[in-house]
C-alpha cells in the first residue's frame, strides 16, 4: 500500500457525525473520515443487520465488538468476532455482511 503524504493528525471519533445506511434488514451507522484517497470508518451494525448489496470493494476490517458474518459470493460464510480482522482486495470475492447480535467495526478502504 502506498500512503500519500499528509500531516500527522489525531481524530476524536465522538465528534464525527453518524450517517445512517439502511440494510436489507437493520441499520448501519457510519462515521467517516477521508485522508487523501483513504476512507477510514467506524461502523456499527444493529442487531439483525443484513447488507442490501454485494460489495466488491477491498477492505481491512477490525471487529471491535460483537460478531458478524461475511457471506462470500462463492458460498463461504466467515465469522468475525471481537479482536479479529479480515483483508480483501478490490474486485476479489464479492461479500456482504450480516449480524444477529450487532457489532462495531473499524474499516479502512
């Protein structure tokens, strides 16, 4: 990964507004910070959340709390729990997220 130059900075996530994104079921709440071409997000999925789309974007995702499942377009389903992360590149396995109990994620893409 190439990270273009930018000055050192800190971020207080409590000051970043939440965006609501409705899923097929449930809600996702995103807090977004852009740094050059990098999008950094804190995302919370409500209990019962299921994404309303298949995603082909690459991500690095760290599960901060709760658990979620990533359903891949080849039929695999992978569980992510607190302290676990996953990595996927752009235009690799399409995926969508679900959670029964809700979760909080830190995402870089």
